[in-house]
């Protein structure tokens, strides 16, 4: 009997996740259902020795019950390149420690493992800056350290969303209008008085009614339903972590256009699981680190997005095996 394929996950502490909402857990449940042997790592379990990517792995079992959703085995030291698949699902912040982790995972990739998403892409694709590669998909956007340029952008568009380049979950997002007396302090705070880059985008009013829609790409192909995150009446932010309500909807023609513009390149670069944030038909972010939204869509629409992900990984593994055979 052939050995079971082995899939490792690098994630935040599994005991701290929200069982009902965690997308990584959905992927792991799907992998287990497909016969993968699961192993678990956190960032602290990774290292390089003489160029070899190593890890302190623990056998992982996952369960569907909210009271007991995982069980871990004893630690074992092994070469990461000997694993079949490594899921990189560590949440931001995208800091230097995250970057160092991608170097270790890139060595694991070089030494035989399929790493999802690809480490080089994780480093290259800042989730806000990478929209610049697809201006045809985006509302007017400025990335700068210069407060005068930010003020001119706001004067041109009347209302704008301002945010740091490294945040997640709706943190430090400001909506300001022309003439707002808080304008200077917002720009000063985000740029640290001109010493850091920040992003300013034209405000898209459709967020109030249509929300901030998460369109999920699996190996370049869009899932048929988007998760629209509708801001609460007391907040501008379309983030579930900031109190928004998640409502699913079928993709429309504009969503499919955006997916067709961005998806093929993501697949080509080894980014198998990507979340596009779409407001009023415009992409505001391209999420590649640890996109979420699986559980909400699955629950409301009966989909199995984790299963789609595992099927895509299975196809990639089969192609790699075929290439090695020839």
C-alpha cells in the first residue's frame, strides 16, 4: 500500500482559532477527508541548517466538533523538503519575521515540497501595493509618503480611504472628506510624518449597500459566490473583524472580468488561494497571505471551497510527479 501524502500547515496557534470561521481548519478538514496525513508547525518550529529547511513537526488530527477540533502528536524533527505539501497560513502582520519564514519555506520548495502559496509570491505581492499591476481593475489609487500629494489626491476626489500598507482586519483605516480638520493628523499618523509609505484610494460609496466583497480564486479560477461584508451602521469598514456582516451573493459579470484579469497570473506564479477585495466593481486589495471567507460561503451556499483547494493541490502534485518521471 503506497504511503499517504503528507501535508503540513504553518499557522498561528491552532488552539486559538475561531472554530466556526477559520478557513485554515476548513482546508485541513478537506485534506484529511482526502487521505492526507497532516502535520503541524508554527513559525517557531522552522529553521535552516546549512541551507536545509527543517522543522519540528507534530502529527495533527482535525475534527468537526466545536469542543474538540484538533489533536497534536509528539514533536519530530524532519526536513521540510521531504513533505509533499506545505500550507503557509500564518496570518499577518507581514513583518521581517514573516519574510524570514518565506526564505525557509522557499528552501523547502527548492528541496522538493509544494508550498502553497508560493513563498516568493508571498514576499513580492503586498496585498495593497500589488493592485498597481492591475490598474484597469482598480479605482484611483495613490501610494506615497508625501502628505502634500495625499492632500492633493483628496482635493481631487473629495472623499478617500487612507490606510497603512501592512495592516489587516480593518486596522487603521480612515475615511476622510475634503476639508476634514483631521486630515493632517491622519496623513501624519499613517506616514509617520513622511517616513513611511501609505495608500490613499478614492472612496467607493457602494460599500454602504454592496459591502466589501471577497472573491476567492482557487488556482486562478473564481469560486461562484462572493462574500459581501456589509459595514455596520456605525462603521465605514467592510471587515468581519471590525463588525461587518457577511452575506454571500453570486458573482456578477464584473467579478468574473476581474477574476479573468488577475486569476491566470496568480495561478502561473503559484498563488493557489487568493482573495480579491471588490467594492463597487473595483479591486481594492489582492490578498495572498491567509485569505479567509471559506466557512461563511460554505455555510450559506453549500460549497466545499477547502475541497476545491485540495483538488487543485492534488493536480499540482500529480503534474510534478509526472514531470519527475520524465
